[in-house]
C-alpha cells in the first residue's frame, strides 16, 4: 500500500481507541424535551431531529406526526421514528456550460425519494437507516453524476452513547452517515443536487456544555446509478477534527476550528494528474443573531501533489443586516470569496485550492462554478413579502484568482482549462429565487439565473450567455 494512504489505518485506530475510553459503563441519560409551541421544522440532517416530546400524547398537534414517535413499552427513550422526503424538480439550461457539450432543448426532470427509520433502544443505543432513490428523465447526454441513483442506502449507522444529558455526552457513530460542518463550505451532504453525499467510517462526538468536538475517519460513498451498488471510494480518504465553541470577545459570536487530512488518488487539475495528499487547517467566526449576522472563514492547505508541494488557501465572508422594523424585514447581504489557483503549471507544486466536499448550490442554483481558483463579489437582497413567501435577488461577479489556472465545478472537477487565455474576468450572474412554505411539510420553489459570459469564457470558447430556470416542490414528513 502507498505510504500516502497508510494514515487512514492510523486514524481509524485512534478513533477506535478513543471509543474504548467511553467504557460503556453507563448509558446516556437525558431529559425529555419540553412540548414545543409548534412542531419543529425538519432538519437538513434528518438524524438531528428529536421527537421524544411526543411521549406526552397531548403534544401531538399534527396528525401526520403520528409516525414520528412509536414507543416500545413505558420508557421514553425506546421508540421508532419514521420520516421521508419527496422532491420533484424541473431544470432548464439555455447554453449549458456556456455552450460546451451536450445541450437539452426542452429541459429535464429529476426526482428524489428518501425514507428513513430511527430506532432508539434506550438512551445509549441507536440505529439509523435511510434509503434513497434519485431519478432523471429527459436530459441529453444522460444524467450527471449526482442526478441518478435508482435505489441505494444513503445512511446506516449505529450510535453508542454515554453521558448525563443533551449538554454532556460522548457518542461513537459507526457506519454510513451524512456529514455537515460549519456553513458547508468544506464538508456537506451536497443538498442542492438530486443525490446527496454520504460517507462510510467512524465518528466520535464529544459535547461538554458549550463545546462540541468531532473526530472522524471516513471515505466518501460513490454515487453509482444502479440498485444497491454504492460503495466507499477507496481512492479518497477524509479524516480530522472539528470543534465549535462560543467566542466571548464578540457578542453572540461563535468560533469553529478544524484540522483535516484528505487523500486522493489521481487527482486532476489544470496542471496535470497525480496522487494528492493535503492537510487543511481552518477557522470560522460567525454569528446568526439579527440584525447583524456574519460568517467569516479562513483556510490554509499544505501537503503533496505528486512530487511537488501543495500550498493553497481560501478566504470567505458572508455579512448581512436585517431591517427588522421595515415591512418584509429585508436582509441586505454581501458575500466575498477568494480561493487560490495554481501560479505556474510547469512547476512541480500545486496552488489550486481543494474545497473537498462543499455544498451543492455554492454560488447559485445553476451549480456550475465552484470554489477553486475563483474570486467573487456577491451582493444580495432577501425579503419576506408574505409570512410564508421569501424572495431573494442577487448578483455575482467572478474572476479567476490566477490567470494560469482553469475554472472548476462545485465538485472540484476541471470544467475549462486556463491555458488558452490570460483574461481574468469569468462573468457575472443575476439571480432571483422564491420559496413558498405552504406548511411545515410542503414547499414550492423557483429560481432563475442569467449568466453573462466574461472575457475568459469567450476567449477560451465556447462562451455563450446562459439562461437557467428551475422549479421544484418538496414534501417532507
């Protein structure tokens, strides 16, 4: 085995040793959550939902929640919870990838179906399983990699926990699972595309009052279009630690710190293809409280790419102000991001930033450009024109951070080489989106983006302007 990939065994052994420290001498003991005034919203990570409050039958205000808490006996922590999601989506591109590759004249449909079961065998033992099915119809050239997975296992894990409540616990999670950290710039379940991303491996979760620290060693699960044919990608490994804690120097401030190791066989960049091993150190300073919210992230990467060194970085910011006293409570926002590109394709080293597993709709719903060799400025305005209708309009302006490197997709794949043009300006996008929350279960959304191709796209060709439209409905239970 290549020495670059041996550290996976070492990291897994470390997590196993840490799990033994739990000792299982006492199972987790937690208090029941109080009865909420209204049923809680569904979470992006469905395993984070907690329906133990339904142990009190008087809390059942939504008849469709009858399947959320199916008890076994008198103990509140022995129950089964069922849930699912159905999403139907239509997408249309005029000049997909600026006219590059197969084009679909009339648009296409993608469908997502998910069903999960959450079994709690007491306060310290839990089994969670989730099935998925993603289908695509009508796209010229067939489905994109995250468009179709006809039937497979999205998640299946075992939790063993010990602690004294929801504020102090230690949990070992083993199996297939979704991961999401921070604002999903680095690790996410890839919510935007039709098929979500999951990982196989081990995770250790430690919570102590306001602190939470996760350690993990996982491999991403491949998305294959057949039935129960998804397996771990043995060419890639992700391991590391992620910590979240309050930042008392700023009112309402929170601080994330993380250190990750990523290994990938035959990684492809504009400068070439080679085995890659890089470490990622990052920090995130954020606040969600209104009226002023912010989200700043600083990342540095180092390691090896083939026979050369890796030196890459990323700076990202998202700042907003909500006018709470005005009608529609508008939020004015400004994002500014910069991710490094390679400076010299003839040198051994690599300067292109690797965003690992970022969220799907990174810049907009068009999901074309990703956070590598990019600089962008992104103002926005969001307003709740009705209590259940949120409308957002924004503009985004893109440049290559290095004119010696190409542009990359959200998944980090090279989509246009930078070797035929020295122009910096990639283009601009004007977008609008509306989301109508009919009720807790049903949401209808629509988005439109007009992308104006810049000098780089026109010189490297093809460089057509793009019209993109999508509309979708989501039902959850």
